[in-house]
C-alpha cells in the first residue's frame, strides 16, 4: 500500500495547526531531557523535590523556569511527554498495519551500501551518532526542528525561518559530502 505524500503533508499540517490552536506549539526535544530526569530521579529521588512553591531540583537545568522541568520530571504524563510516546506508538502502528518491516527494508539500502558498505553495525552506529548530534544540537539551540522550524514557521516566527535556513544550509552540503555515490 502506498501513501500519497501530499495527503500526508496536509494531514501533518492539520495536526500541527490543531495542536497550536487547541494546546500549544509542538516540540519534542525537551521531553528527552524530561525522560533523562525521570530515570535519574528513579535512581536518586533527591534530584527532584516538591516545595511549598512547586517543584525544585538539585540540577540547575531541571530547576530553571521556576522548576517547570522538575515538575515535568515529577509528573511526566503531561501533553508533551504523551505526544512523544504517541509518535513512537504511531510509527509502530504504521509499520504493523502495512505488514511490518520487510526483509528488504531491514537490509541496508542500496544508497547506503554504495557509499558505506554492507555492515549493519556501521549503519546502526552512524544512525545513533547522527541522532545524538542532532539531539545535542537541538538542546543547545533550545529546541528541535519540530519546535523551531515546523511550529515556528507555522506561527510565522522569524526565528523559525532562520532555523530552517540554517538546518538546510548544513544538511544539504553534509548529504552531498556523505552520499557521493548514487544507488
């Protein structure tokens, strides 16, 4: 079963519009910090404490914004955290409804093989390192592509357009450098 990208694009735009209209702009990278805090708090319950004014943390990052992140660590089942979980579940449901991930998709793609060889370990390592760099950059910038670029541009924020220009200015040369061979 194939899915028309135009329908997907319109559906994504509608979901973003409804999210901003009904709740708040979409952004997900902060929720990785919250997950880290939840795991850290499970190991060391002194990381987040409830005070008379709300929540506080011994970690400066979790304590910023008046303990907003500390509160999210203490009560992670909020809109943003559930949204990130729903993205993972939605991806899994999508794969399941189309019959799973086929053997051809599990093997290295022709484009990857042409540029980097046949090693699945190398592919997984590259994906992990690339994901780590993107998430680190997102937190360094104070948000991710969904928050800065997608939600920001939808709200006609100049910062969203600047972020998009910067993202493409970095992504296009990187892709051209890494993927010199065609499949």
